[in-house]
């Protein structure tokens, strides 16, 4: 019985040294991990930038489509003699022009010579 207790007591420092060593490694690498995480959060990858740009283009196209449908309805009412619809149609058309001016255009591909 004493032999088993002695053996267990002898193995405890060996087991703890592994835990202590692992903790020391974790403490030493923590600043590096935190720094790399901060850099990763601060920078945007090309694929993330492309996704964001695509999302903005889709949102603008959806908005432009809604304005186009609204403009067509207002223009039809204007043609029937509704002066308020004519004013609304002009405002809607102006908003459409602003959005079309903001819509990014895909860059032209370089041509091979």
C-alpha cells in the first residue's frame, strides 16, 4: 500500500510539470495570437471586399428597380392628367439619376496585346 502511495506521489511532479510547461507556452504565445487576431480583424481580405462590393451593387440595383416601377406608375398617372403624379415622377426620376451616378462600374478588363 505504501509502495502505491509512494509511486503516485513520485508521478505527481511529472504530471504537473507538463501542465506547467503547457501553461508557460500558452502564456508566451498569447500576445502573438492576440496580435494576429487584431491584424486579421483590422484587415479585409480580397474576397470579403468583393462580397461587400457585390452586396452594395445588389442593394443599389434593387433600389433602382423599385424606383423604376414607382416612376412608371407615376408617369402613367401624369399622362392621365394628375399634376401631383407629374411632380412625384420628376422627384423619383431625379432620385434614380443620383443612384445611377453612384453605382460602381466594373473595371474594364485589360486587353491582351
